[in-house]
C-alpha cells in the first residue's frame, strides 16, 4: 500500500514541478503587468495635473 502510494507520487512529481514552474512564470508576468500599469497610471495622473494647472486648478 505505502509502496504503491510512493510510486504514484514519484510519477506525479514531474507534472507537479512543471505546473509549479508555469505558475511562477505567470506570477512574474502578472507582477510585471502591475508595474507597467502603475507606471502608465502615474504618467496619466501627471498629464492631467499639468492640464489642470493650465486652467489654474490644483488637485
């Protein structure tokens, strides 16, 4: 019984490792997307602040 469980888990290990690698890559992509979106947001806020300054408004 224990030997059968061990064999099954050993066979599943490469699949689990591949899934873990894929998830780590996806997390990295998501974090990179967040950084890019935050930078874009900051640029847009700065642009709106400059536009409002032309009208004499402050935020």
